[in-house]
């Protein structure tokens, strides 16, 4: 899903070959950690606190993560990290190539797809929108940090517990929406927020084939486009949810049609919008925006202030 051209692969291969066999044990000081997507980096930081120095590889809420291209600089950072959290399901396959080329027995890699035991044919890679995901990721991060920084188990355990408690307002908002607005019909452009919508009890009316086509940058069938148009034009849905980071002429036409028919719009993000959010407040804000769309018919196209 991400592009990595042949020239970059050759460059990265040469770079990684230079570090193979000479990777030292972890140096003293904060643990160098990477969350490939910034939502994972944020959770590492929340659990690791003063014992980690964290970098996110994909963090710009104004760009499409599917167009991300790795670089030799990123390869060097990945090679030097002691803890890495990646998503899997092809979403960040370039990271797997880098890690395979720079083997390091001291490094801990948390592969969220494997952690959740999701098969390779899982259709929706946006695992962080599943309300069950980050609790498991936080626990795995805590265990990894115990291995990398022994002697601070109580510190990490307390921060994992605090993280779990901080998810409760979001979980309560999901439960309230499901109870108060059962089977709310929604249209979407991509499956970015589908796990959350499903947890909220929503009925996603958009054909999967259209969602997958837009997600993968291919042309949906005219029949599926006509179905989406009818959902919006004929008021067959109560909310239109679109990927705020990916707009093109087709998705822009859906947005116009929703506006013309007074269907509230909620924008969702593939990466955590910054500044101003951590993972929990981001997910809660998305859920509250959906609640507002149903109860007041108010749109929330962006969670960030206008530039």
C-alpha cells in the first residue's frame, strides 16, 4: 500500500548492510523507541514516560499515509531503535523490509496485527480505531519496557493502569451512542473509522468495494459510485464519514452531495491530529463528533482549528 521505489530499496539495503553484525547492546540513557504511526508513538510515550525517547515516522494529519515513502534517514533511525511498534496488514510494510535488513536481537518489535491475531486477509488495516486495540498495545509496550529497562516494573505497570483508566470516557461514549442511537445508518468514503462505527452499533451502508477502491487508490465501479450517491441524495443515511486526509475529485463530489442534502459530515483521520490530542482524547473527540452529528445535525469536518 506504501510505495518504495527500487533506488530507495538499494540505498536502504546498503545502509542496513553497514550495521549488520555490529549492532551494539542498548546504550545507557532513555530507550530509543519508534511508533511507525504517531498514535502508536503517543502510547509508547504515555507508558514509557521519562525512560523513553520516542519518534513517529508517520505523523502529518494533512497528508495521506498511503503515499508515504521511506528514506535512508528513516532507515537509520529504525536501525537504532530498541523498541518499535508497527501496525501490520500491509499498512506499513516498508518497516518490515527495514527491520528484516537490520536484524538486532536486542530490539523489541510489537507488530499490532500479530498481537491482535488478525489474519493477513483482514480487510481493514486501521486497527487503532478498534476500541480493544490500544489496551492490548499498552500492555505489550509495558512488557517490552520491562525487558529493556529492568528494575522499573512498578513505574511501567502504574502507567499502563493509568492508560487503561483514561480509556473509560471513550468507552462510555461508545456505549451511550450504541444505546441511544442503535443501528444509525452511515455512509463512508474509506474504512478508516469502520471499527469504531461498528463498535458504536452503526450500520455502514457504503459498499465495501467502494471503500476498498478509494483506500487503495483504484477506481470504484460506476455502480458503487451510483449507490453512494443515492445514499446521500435520497437521505438513506444520517451521517457521512470521510477520510479527512484523502480528498480527490470523487470524494469531493460526495462531500458536496452531502452538503446539498443537509447530511452532517464527520471527518476522521488516519494519523493522530496534532497538536492538542493524545490517542484517548482523539478517539473521544471522534466519537463525540458522531454523537453531535446525530443529535444536532452538526458537521465536524476537522478536529484541528482552521489555519
